[in-house]
C-alpha cells in the first residue's frame, strides 16, 4: 500500500522564504524517523514503509442471533500490518494566525492497512496526515504532534500530544484493560462490567467471541493485556534508545497537552439518537481515541541495529450504556526499497 504523490506544500509565508526555513530547521521535528532521512534531491519525497504483526481486539454490538444471543461480540484478530509514510512538508504548511506570526507545520501523509493473519481478510484501512506543530503563543502551548485520520466505518479522529526527548532505556508498557465500564473513569478499576467467559481465553469457544481456532498462540494473559505483545517483541532485543509520542483526542482532562482542540466525529448511523431509557442511543459511537507510539533504536541477538516502531491504540465504543474498549497493538520495522542495502536497518520480509 504505497502513497503515490508528487505533492508538497509551496505556500507563501509572510516575511520568510519557505525553502530557506526548511533548510535551516527540520519542520518534521521528532516525526522525522517515520519517513527516514531527507533525500539529497529536494524535489524527492522522504518516504518509508513499515511492516509487522500485532493484535486487534474490539467489543462490537451484536444485533440478532447470528453471532450469539448477547448484545455484544468480542472480535479478536492476530494481524499483519503495513504503514506507509510520505513527507508532504515542502516549504512548510503555513498556518496564518490573528494573534501571532504565521507558523509553519511539517506534514506526513500516511496510509494504514491491517489484515487478519489467519485468512488475510482486510480489517482496517486508514488514510490521514501526521503534523508537527511548533510552539504557539495563543494558545500558549509547547511544540506538539498531531495525527488526523479517517476511518471508513464513519469516524474521523484528531489526536494531539507531545513527543518526549529520547531516553537510553527500553519502553514501559502499562497494562491495557479490556473490560467494559460505565462512567467517565477509564482507569481499569472504576465502574467495570466484567464478562468472565469472553475475557477468559482458557474457556471453550462460544458464540460471543472469535473462535479460538483462528488465533493460534494467543494466551489468556495476552487477551487480558494486549500490551504484552509489545514487551514480547523486545525479549531478544537490546533497546538503545526510545522516543515516545503520546496522543489523545480528549482535551477535557485538564492535564492534556494541548488542552484545547482535537476530538472525534462520527456519522449518523454510529451516533444514533435517544438513549437506553427510550430504546435508543449510539449504535457504536467512538467518543475517545488515545495512542502511544514508541520509536526505538534496537539491536537484535545477531548484533544488527535498526529502527523499530511500536504502538498501542485505545478506542472507546459507546453502546448499550457502557464504554467498550477497542485495542490495537503492533510492532513494525521499515521495509527495504528495491536495491536498498538491508544493513541500514530495514527488513526484506
């Protein structure tokens, strides 16, 4: 899945010559590893394809008896993923402002495609743009990273956050609770609505969860905490450095950076009308999305060093008066371009 475009921004920036700005400072900032180094030819695009494996979990609403008698179905997929990035910064994406001089953003177009590893069926497709935003005076915010994506089911996302300075340690992966809950506290402890049968992978198959025969190697522990897939990928690796990108659509927490903007939007068939008391409410609206990306420099057991991308994403689906987690995790490496030397850290598989 390759982004084929010769587009790049070439906008007039008052008082500045855009090309000189780009040459003086990398407008992608911490996002540069996603696309790789700048090409020597300024007319060419930096681009990088990533490929890897992961896991996807979604509690989705269930109408009728096709997938069992319950109002939900727990869908589980071991996954294969491709994530393509192409820089579109050009001379900089000019954002004019009423209260401060024009700022210039760095931009990357991306396409994400995820397939089920059991039968190669398509499970997720998402085009969008990543951007690096310099610090602003109004609102008074430090530099931030942004991911704007469009999901064909009918949801668009605008996630904002920060990039931490690289540290010379391996990542820390907090547990990812899969249990539905009620209320506003998504802490894995408050207002939980456990479903013991579906959440315990040691139990036999039933009609409210994906057949275990489609999930070779999935364990009870990995189902309870999908982030274990990320730590497993590091077992035979030495992590030399880690940079963390942490983003969320929710700016109403009071402690997020930035604390305005962002959000999600859902089409009518997801949002629904009414509430559970009137026989209505959301079909499967996605009010909140959060994601953490770890960009790592690693060394494997053979001594090869390469860049690696890991992420854990959490979407909450609202239906039947509760919030139901939709969790996606993956570990990805750059794919070698034709005639490219694999010794630079990319993978040919």
